[in-house]
């Protein structure tokens, strides 16, 4: 049974830093000394299972590459790709709100 394909259009709205943070929270390890506008991660305990994260959102295939990363993360977690995509879209939206100029900052409750 093939899972439903992810829409690369929706995946193109996922920020690279959201994918990186999510992968790192699952224990994926960044491969150092990779040249180019990508980040490469490998699965914990398995350097042969790699995840490629595009860092430049302006590339034409950004959404396709993100969709492939989402599929690999979903398989690793044994979740549906759609569920992982939604989590990453939520993280991306949160990060965009934090860095949008002109919007008031969130007050620090500790002060």
C-alpha cells in the first residue's frame, strides 16, 4: 500500500530550521562538512540512513525535497507523513511570528 503523496506546495511552507529542530529533537545527528545549501542528518545508530534538508527556500525543488524529508521522518517515527507535515507547518508558523518585524514581541512572564 502506497501512502498518499504529500503536496510539495504545502511542504514548501515548512521552514528549514523547523525541520532541523524537529530532526534533532528525534536524535538525528547532523553530518558536518557538507558543502552547499543543504543540511544532511543521519539516523541515530545508522549513518547510512540520511535526511537531506534544503536550506535555501528559493530553489524550485524546495517543496519536493522537504516532502521527501517529511516522509523519512514519518517513517522513522511510524507516523503518517501528513501528521508530521502538520507539526512542521505549525512550527514554521510559530517561528515566522517570532521573527516578523513590526509585530509586538511576546512579553516575558518572568519579569
